[in-house]
């Protein structure tokens, strides 16, 4: 006899719903799908993240060279002219490198996303093909598979988010270092001003995930109705019985509900973030006022002022983007949890599922061919989680070599 399955719906033990462990598994999947592309992408992303900070430093150096020459009211010395031209050439090189590296990192990110998506889809389909037929009598399994397949289609977007998060973190570290040269409290003030906006983004990301997870039965119904209404095989029945308008109305009801839920969540998110963005801009204004005061008192030159103001704006933008990406990363971890939950799903926890033999165990012996057929007496059958029986008190005799199908709704 096969090992018994636990009663009830599917369960997966030991699968984290979110956290660093999921990111580690995701990186392993990406490495398995495209190791060479990942090795090329990482150093390019690091260099791309450093370029904005290098550009700010070069701008400051160029302005300081020029402003140191202007008050003298005399032609600049050849060495200053030479230095200014070299700094300008370096800035042009940085701009060109930013464009070129951006193109290559984007291409590698797209390639990583496509290869990883194909790899994950193969894993999910292989898992689905290995499950016992009885497992799919549970609608929860269909919902899990649909959720996992939908998250697999989001793998390229997730990888793009992770790559951008790394680049922005490197760029933010550079601008924070520059801004800390002015005063160590400046980046701290900007961080405090940006935290409420990031917290709101994380809360809305969780709400979006919960809304998406709740929609699994509705999405399954939409897919079923869409396939039914566009199926050539069902066209005759739909026309004959005149049920197409009712099905269309039901489909429109589900899709309209999705649109209303999306609009309500995004309306609330936009209103909240618009208000909180004013708070973060007040922090930038305070730092900018300090930089201007330092310039008016002669404690900072024009180049220094330009660098500090640029660093303040860059830090505020970087903090907002990173906090927003952390919120997306939290949402992605929840989505990845759904994906790995199906990959790690143990079918033996399902009622009515056949368990495969453990390693070292022998499977069930293959029965001998039927010679005299078989007989059923008073057989009853019900689907798992169903309210009633599909068959009750069935008596049936089937002769050997005869094919008999029992069908019903």
C-alpha cells in the first residue's frame, strides 16, 4: 500500500514566505540559467553605479579651476588651461562610458531575465508533470501553479529591479561620502526625511501582493471563461444554448472588479506618496540652505557648492529610489515565496495523492493482465473537498478487453 496522505489541502513545510533566503535561491537559479552573463553583469553594474559620483567630483574640480582664475582678471596660465581641458575630457569620457555601459548592462539584464524565466518555467512544468493526477482535484493546486507561473513571467522585471537596486546603492554610497564632506548630519537628515516615504511604499507593496494572491481563483475563472468563449469546440454549444451573453457578463464582472481594486489601491498610494515627497524635499531644502550659507561666508567655493548641491539632490533621489526598490524587493520576496512554494510542494500531503517510494524501497508490483474483467458492487466516490458524492451505490461489471468510461458533471 502507498504511504497515506494527510487529509486536507496542500501544505509545504519549511518554505520561507520572504527573506534573504529566497534571494539566495533566486541567485542560484539565475546562476544555473546563465552563469557567464551574470559574471559579466556584476562588474558592469558596479562601474555604472560609480559614474555619477565621479562626474560630480570632476564637475567640482573643473569649476574650482575656472573660478580660481576669473578673479585674477588675467589670462589663465598654460598649466591651468591644460588642467581644465583634461578635466573636461575626463567628464566627456565619463558621459560616454555611462551611455555605453548602460546599453551593455541593459542587454545583459534582458538576457539574464529571458534565460532565467525559461529555466524557472521548465522547473515548474517538470514539477507539475511529476504530480499525481489526484493532486489536481484540489483547486488550491491549480491556484499555486497559476501563481507560480505568473511569477515566473515576472523574473525579468525582478532581475532588473535587483540590478538597479545594486547600482543605486553604489551611487548612493558615493554621493553620501561627498555630502558628508560638507557635514556628517546632512545625509542623516536626508535619510530621516525619506524614511516615511519608504515605509509607505513597503506597506503598499504588501497590499498589492495580498490583493494579487486573493485573485488566484478569479484569475482562474477569467482564464477558463476566456478559453471557453474563444474555443472552436465550445462555439456550437454556446450558440445553441444562448449562454455566451451570460458568460461574457460574468467575465466582465471579474475583470471590472480587478480594475476597481487596482484603481483604489493606486489612488491611495499616489495621494500618500505625493504628501510624503514634500517632507523629503524639505530635507533637501534644509541641506541646500546650509550649502548656500557656506558659499556666502566664503567657506565653500563655487565648485564645492555645485558638488554639495548635486550630492544632496542625488542622495535624496537615491534614498527615495532605494527605499522604493526595497519595498519592491519585499514584494518580490513574497512573490518568490509563491514560486518556491510550488517548487517545494510535497504531493504526499494531499488527500488522495499517490506517494512515490522512498529511496531504497520497492514500488508496487505490476498487476497481471485481466482475464475475466472485474465487478463493482455498491461503490461510492466523492472528490476531495467536495460537499457530496459523485457516485453512490454503483453496481457495474466490466468484461476483460472492454473499454468503459464513467463521465459526469
